[in-house]
C-alpha cells in the first residue's frame, strides 16, 4: 500500500474528445467481440474452466449490499417488501398455513446492487451494436435484454482496490479513477487483468457510507474517468463492477451525465454491475495475498428487462 495518500483526481473532458473516445472504443469492441453477446464473447468456455481452478479455500462471499426498504438521500424510492400472509391468528392455528410476501424495486436505483443489461443505455438513438433505441418500448425491451445472461455469468473475478493503492480508506465523492490508477493497482497487488475477466473496481463507497451515512450520490460520487475505459477495452474484460456505479458525479463530461455507462454498455457491449459491496472481499483478498477468484453471477430471469438485482458470489 502507498505510504503517502495521493491527491484526488478530477479532470474535465470535452464532448468532442469524449465522442472521439466513444468511436475508438466502439470500433475496438466491434473488432474483438461476439456481437450478439457483447464483451461476454471474451468469456470463452475454456476461460470458464480455468476460472474454476481459482478456488483455494472454498470460502464464498457475497458482493451485494442488502436491499434497502427505507428511503434515504441516495434512495428516495426504495424497494418495497411486505408480508401478504399469514392472516392474523393463522400462526397459532392447527393445520397447514404459509407465510408469504411481496417484493418490488426500482432496479436502477443509486443504492441497490444490480446488473445493467445491454439495452439499458441509449445514445444518439442507438443501443449497443447500432440496434435502434426504439426496440425498447413501454411494453419492454425487444433486443439486448437480460436474456443474454439468463444462464448466468461465471468467470475469473479480479479486484483492483484503488483506496488501498492511494493509502486512504475511500475515495471522496467526485474523485476519478484513471487508467494509470488501474495499472498501478495491478502492479501493487501483483495481479494482471486479462481477457474474459470480471473486473471489480473498489472506490470505497460502501465504507464511506457506513462511516458518514448516506448522501445524495446522484450528485457526488467517486468513479472512473471516461479515459480509464481504455483499460478494460484493451484487456478484453467481460464484465465491469464497482461499489459505486462506475461513473463519477459531477460528470467529467458536462454534456454527458453518465459517460462510463455510455462507453461500457453502449459502445463496448459490456454489462455493468453497480452499487456492489466489496468490503468483505477486499480484506479477504488482502489476507490471502491473492486478488483473483472464481465469480458467479446469477441475475433473475426477467423477460424483456433492462436489468436485474444481483448477488455476485466470489469463491476464494
């Protein structure tokens, strides 16, 4: 770990430079990925088999935060969970009775762990691969839906811990992770991100939230600078996850509120996992001296959906 905390990074990017980067990453994705599945095309059966050999201790850890049902500054429309049975008196009555409940949530909230399908991000009238954005209708999405991952995602997970690199407990809201940070974290952790990997980038959001309480993360959050997306593009990463939502706020590109979402999902065809909880995983990897692991992701089977709540499991 670095002995001296580094200053926060905050770099602006013009819309013209962003669009040039968008075009480069889009062409790179087209040249190297299985178009229907996007970046998941890098996760071949051979790489899944190799990922199974990552297990050393047989210890499994959830990378999801508990779903919240109380409103907060970062979650004004929380999930709802209510009991629908049993009826009063049934619990003590003879015979068979069932407890039942009902659950509903805003999948793409700023608090709950979820996976973004490739139909989630529309940019200039298109989805990933030039699919018309009109394929997403009030009746549901009709292309690039959650069905692409109906059989789950299994592969080698790699955690890059940026607060560890910088010698701080977390990155402050508005701080930006660069491609240089990602490469420096690789070197510091003696790990190399490769084709088909599920890359997890820790910014320390959950630890800060636990320490200071929730805040309006829609307005202020740490994440990746758009140019950092060259790193997963060049390494042929299959999936990107973070304990934030990968984008900084305020946005590095004034004209584009979520530039990393645009680059990852729309240009590169890369599924994102947002608002994870990496606070168990980071110390476990530190203790083992090993920052790669088997990872299993099982979204819900939601037809025509743009995303799903998700509970990724790391197996160390």
